[in-house]
């Protein structure tokens, strides 16, 4: 299972906890996270948590004693730099290892494993109330990481291994926290990072955690292209509502260029979802997004209360959250697409997509904090769109826009092209985003 699959499986714990899981998972893969419409399930809601310490009460951020080469040093108000130095043993170490967990909480299931990322996640609870955890293994050579948002920390030995445990508190206006622990396995030359919501459970996990040699591990083979560096450029282009766009797209089948004429035909505001196919609404974990925004009578749920977050840096400042009452709107955006010069067999999202996004001070805003802008529906979502030369089809997208975000919301038409340059081993991805003001479209006569 890939990291992206992890991000689409689970239900919803706290926002702080969820965001830290996503940030950690994203460091495993530099490729851009696909947008919600490009996958049916978006977001992982999984687990993170705590590392060890036997019966040791949490103290203020602790400075390590250097035992076994694992050091902790306070950085700013809430940072803890974790570092392995002066490793004492020079004995040969196994090249590949895997964790052996002698304790797994009831109902936990291993849903992902690979070298350098080995994780157990509780499966089947969409509420996020059940504890979750993951285990990540890294080489101790040059290990130098800074844990952010540390309220308290302690250090101890578990099974003879130096362990530093952090109590992580991200939002100053919330009493939610989780635990993050680093255990140094000197004999293996590895550092194991464990993250978990529940303190008692993480202690049991750590007490039962061992490493063992992964003798039959086979390194994956990579093509030359897999080793290239990817450079991503996003180009916003402002357009007038009603203006025809002439766009060149690249067919994934034969890499041939085709020209499309694109016109944002209309924007219709709806207060209900009547007449729209339920399965054309996107899914998040096991939840259809229709049920998040519409009630049992198919009426839009508005007004509502959301939580806005002002993010801190995790070193000197914490996040600040506040509840905001707002109204919301549901718009159906219709876009006409014409194949100008040749047949197009597969008009996929990689070639053309339409949606809406916030655009403020010349910058595209992902995600749209401080007023939600969210695509939740595509008509005939599961169908492949093909066009004959000269043929026109209408694509229909549904978006949720909070009332205080309407002025800064723009309808988007997007194309993406990748250029592979062998000379400097780069993959250059250029994404053009054509922007049409939603407010202009709503007031157009």
C-alpha cells in the first residue's frame, strides 16, 4: 500500500492530530498530493502518538544526558532538537530491519509496511475516538530532527534503549494533545519514532517494541526517471467570465497535443441537492461529502460554525483556533469543452479540470483557510469523457463556498504538462490555472 492510500482510508480524529499525521506522511513522498476530485477518497485520518517512558512523569522540555548517544536540546519555547551523536558501537549492523511488536492494542490492524515506514493503524472506527499509532524507522547516522509543539518531555530507558518522550500540544486554545517518542536502538544503528494519542497505550507499545533483521528484504528497482528531481511551477492566469479559452492539452495516451475551446458557461446557486446523483459527490474515508453539507431533506446546512486556525511555527508560537459563525453557498459550475482540431479519447483530470479556489494578493490559497472553498461534486464522476473533433460537452462541478470567501473565490480551469530534461535530470511540471472571478460570474448579465 502506498502512502497516498494511507491518506484516504480513515475517519476523523482531532484536527491537530490529523494535521500532524498528514505532515509526517507527506515527508515520505515529495510528489504533490492529488486534489480531492482526482481521487475518490481524500485524507487519511489515522493515528499518531507517543513514545515511551516507564512510569516517568512528564517534566518541562528535558535536556538529554547523552546516554547511548541520543541528545535532546530545547529550541525556542516549544521545540526539542533530537540528535544522535558519538555512537559507541562499531560492530556490524544489519542493513535492513523491521519492527517486532509484542503488544498491539485490540482491534488494531497493520495496513501498511515498507522499509523506513512501518505503521499500524486502527481500522474501522470513523469517529477517531479509538487510539491510533504509527511506527517509523530511520537510520541513526546523522539523525537530527526537531520536534515542534512540545509542551513537556521526559527521557528514560526502555529495554536498555535511550528514549525521549514528548507531550505535543499544538493549539493554545485547545486541550487536545498527543505523544511523540524517539527510541534509539544503538545495536541496530536505528532510531524508531512512535506517535500515539493515548499515553498508557504507547507505553505498552514501547515496552513490547523490538527490532529484528529483515534478511529477505528486496530493494525496489527504480527506473532512471524515478530518480529525477521534480520541479513544480503553478501559473495563475486571470480571465474574464464568458471569454473563450483556447487551451493545449497533452494526451496521456500518445503525448500528442490537442486544442480545446473552453468556456465557463454558467454558475447556478443551489440551496439543495435535489436531482443530483448521490454517488457523484466525493467521499472522504467512509463518508460521502453530501452528508457533511446537506441534511436528510437534501437541504444545504447553513449557517454553520467552523473553526479557523492561525498557525504558529511550533518553535516559538503555538496555533490559535477560534470558532466562527458563517453562512455557506453551494454552486453548480457548468463548463463547455470543445475539441477543436482532433478527436480526444480520454479527457481526464490530468488534462483538464474545473473547480474553484481562493486567490488572494496574487497567490492561490490551498487549502482555503479562513472561509472554506471546497469542490464536492462532479456530474458523471466515474465516466471517461471522450470528444470527437468539433464536438462540445458540458462538464458540471459543484463547490461549497463560505460567505466570507465569495469575494476571493475564482472558478478554475486547469491544465498540466510535464517536461523531462535528461541534461540536468529534472522533471519540470508546469500547471496553468485559468481564473475567472466567481463574483463576476454571479453578477454577469
